[in-house]
C-alpha cells in the first residue's frame, strides 16, 4: 500500500525558493515513478515534473524547466521538488503521485511525460503561494 504525504508548502516571495517533499509510508517506493502535479484555482491539474524509479532520469513541464528540480531519496522513501525563481503563476496546490513501474517501456514513458491516468496513487497536496 502506498500512502503519500506532502509537506513543505507555504508562502514565498517572487524570485525566492522553496522545497516541497512527499513521503511514502509503504515499502515499495523504489518501484514507482514519482511525479509532481499542481492545480491553481479555477484551472485544471497540470504536470510539473517526474523522476524515474531509480532517480536516473527526470522530465519537466516547459513552464518550470530550468527553475524546478525534482529528486528522490529511495532510502528515505521521499521525493522532493525544489522550486527556484518562483513566480506568482506558480501559486497552486502541489500534489505528488506514484506510478508503478511497468514492464512496458511505453507505459513508463507516458508516466514520465506526466499523463495523470498512469499514476496509481496521489497525495492530498500542499499549498504553495507566491507573493509578488
């Protein structure tokens, strides 16, 4: 069973940095591709970043590329998202999600591209607010 709990959200000024974390209480964390998504008020949930099960590869949405960094520590069952040079438009609830690694490379690729229905488990979210 995978249970994801996000933390680290809060208020940050534009141009600042923040790190959000997502901890999994299960025992199979290293078997999952982990993703971060976000949802701003009145908008649909959107993909932010994903990281492979071993941490060897990462993908990012164009809107956050070169500003955000996703990483994971499999020994601590935790995935991180470092938000740098934040902008007011980064304000959203940030969710982490887990996609069980498939034997089919195409399925893994879709998860790495941030297709939401490829993710099996979702956290409750943590609010990030960027003030201008």
